């Protein structure tokens, strides 16, 4: 027996939204849910709070149902595409063992957070029938003492001062999400398992994001749901990126692999503008680049997967990547609407009602790029399937195929079909 | 120039309710269904429900909107579906109702994350279109 269901709520009030999302998700099931995945946009922070939201969920959800989830930029399900509201996914099966775990202070000490999370598990066995769902706290724009909340610091001296503060920023659980390091650690412990995961976010302001673990709400947490099951599933990954023509660029990195000292032996920020063709004296062009740097990531290939390095900050003369760059020779990529529609179209073509459930994790830039045109993706999925499906728009995507190479990705689409 | 604000609109107008919902989003500063020289439907509380920061520039934005509607009237039959303009620190987004001269209009901060807002604009347009079709 395998049943799955996706529900949602568009209520503004946190408590009512919690009740409705739980009710609409589980009412279609014939049995009690074996697990519940819960996602919402950030709006409930100002409309009752996430504690109330979760209270609403547990007003309805059967006691002891394992639940994890978090905040996302938006979601798509059989009802449409939304950047406000809440959605839930429930699965019930008699052939599924579920364990959940939580670790804290992911940005301060990702390794310790993973260990803490694993300490919640009774069973630490690893095999290919084990599937892991991962929710990690997303990046938060640092609030530098005396400088303020900034991701772009133009002054050289203030940039240097902010770089000195980076270790403190991590200790304060701000800055990079470090989800790449977390994924590496999880895969080291469970090399045979398969995994799909996401980083949480708000409405692209990168100030707050939340994780849900049973009836509690956290920031800076890692939540894992470990499933041991005998049903067939399929993982798939595609990209909205295309490589820009040209040679790879030489990056001189600091030991943290995020801070870039030089590009092509020139000052990193200056050369970055040179490469992407930005005139530093053109204020309008600069403004556009700051808000659109996600569209021009550098990156490299690992096993045919594009590992993008996103420019998340400009700190004086240095560039700061959101994730670690594993190589020092990186190419320039570009996210295009055309490639997004092409890759999602190919995925949609592989979907059918032979699958009980389709669950997808897409980079939030897909929805920011397409805006209302995101319905083109919805229409192509709906054309193929009537069964429930859920697509989440997130800050970063994790996927692991059990082949020894973990992939922490941006600008990608990852699907799990069961 | 003649503006008929709230003409024939009841407080329980279902389209006004859709606008009320849209206006609750932090970055939607003002919204309405309009056509050239006429605002057809406002949120339930009219301009009072617009975010305070928009009141100062509302008149100039309002006038600029009318010029955009000249273009919409000319090209909506040819398939024009969306338009936008930036004025000072604001952007006006126009979502045209297919084959009509009417559009859902929203004023947002120029630096807002428009993609996310546009998804909810599209949802509102679909909802209003449904109400119009049923009416």
C-alpha cells in the first residue's frame, strides 16, 4: 500500500493556515500519514508567527506523525503556482520506516550540526534502500557590526574590515548557509543512501528563514528525514544554466574556498565586472548587477553536473561566493528563461501517472526569472499527470545518487518520482 | 480626464476582495483594475488601503498610467498581455485581461523582487478573469 497527498492553504492567519494545510493534505488519505513534509512562504512570520502556524498543523495532524519542513520562496502543486501560502505532502505506506533528526547552529559549526542530527537516529545503517530528505537553514545577509546588513561593500577599507569579521559572522549564525559542507558530511556517513534536499529561504530578502521539526520552529537548523522503504523511485537533475563561450578563468581563493582574492591575477571585484561586462561608473548597470548576480554564476562540471558558484557578496576588492569553489579554474555560466523552460519541459515529458508521486526541488531563481510565466511549467506538468505533485522553490538544492559524489547545486531542478 | 472611482462597486464586490488580498502583500503598494481614464475596481477601502508611502506620488503615477493605457488599448487585441514602467522609486505593473482594454495594475517598489510578486499578480489576474467570466 502506498498513498500520497498534497494539500495547501492560502489563509493569511497563521493558525488557520496551519489547520487548513494539514486538513487538506491528509483528508484525501485512507490511512494515517507515515510522514508529513510542511512548507510555507515567509508571510506567516507577520501574520501570527510560525509557532501558531505549527500549532494549527498539530490541531489536525495525528499525534506522532514525523514532520519536517521549512520556509520556501514559493511552491507549485496541482492547484497552481504560489509565492504566498503553505503546502504539505503526506505519504502513508506500511512498508516504510521513518526517522527524523535535528541539528543546530548550522552556520557556526556544520559538522557538529550533522553529528547532533545523527544522534537522534536509532539506526545508523546505510544501504541503497535508504532515502534521505534534507532541510537546511539558508543563507542570511550578514549584519556587520558598524557597517550594517550588507552584501555589497564598495569601500576597500570597509571591505577589508568586513572580511576580518567573517569568522564572527559565522559564529553568529549569519552569512553563507554552509549547506555544501553539511551535504558532504551526510554523504560521508551514508555513502550508499540517496538524498534530495533544500535550503530554506524567505521572499528573497535573505534576512530570516525557518525550519520545522515536529511541533517546533527553528532558525539555523538541519532537519533530516531518513526513510527505509522498498518502493521504486527515480531521481533526476537538470539545469537552467548555459555555459558562456570562452576560456575558464583563474581564481585565487582563500582557504575557506568562498572568498576570492584574485581572478586572472587581477583584483577580484574589478575583474568580475570586466568579465561580465559591467561598467563600474554606470550606477544603473551596477544596481542591476547587484540584484541579478545570480544569473551569471561561475562554475565547473563534476560528473556532468554544473556546480555553480554564486557571487553572494562584494567585499571591497574581494568577491565572496555563497558556496565553496572546489576548483580554481571556473567558467562563466548564464541562467536563461529559455534553458529553464527547455530543461523543465524535458523533465515534464518524463512524468506520467505511472508514478504515485512527483516531488521536485527547483532553484528559486527559476520563479524569480519567469514570474507569472511559471505557469508554463505548471501547464506542461499538468498536461502529463493528474496525480499529486509538489515543486518547491528554494535557496539551494542538494542531491546525491549514491555514487560517491554529493552535489550541492544552484539554478537546478531535482526531481524524485515514486 | 474623468475618473470614476468605485462606480457601481459594492463593498462585497468579489473583485475588490481579490485586490484586498493582493494588497496585503508587503511590496504591493497599490492595486486596482483599470482602463483608460477609469479605475473600474479599487480595493474595498479605496485609496485609503494603499500603503502610505505611495500617497505622495500617487497623482503622478496615476497620470502616467493613463498614457500606458493608450498603448494597451491599441495593442491588446494584438496579444499585448503585460506592460510596466518605472517612475521615481516605483514600478507600475500592468496585467492585461485578454482581448479587453482592462488591466490589473499594481504599484511596487522599484527594487522589489518582481518575479515573486508577478506570480501572485498572475494568480489575481486569473481569479478576476474567472469572476468576470462568471458574471
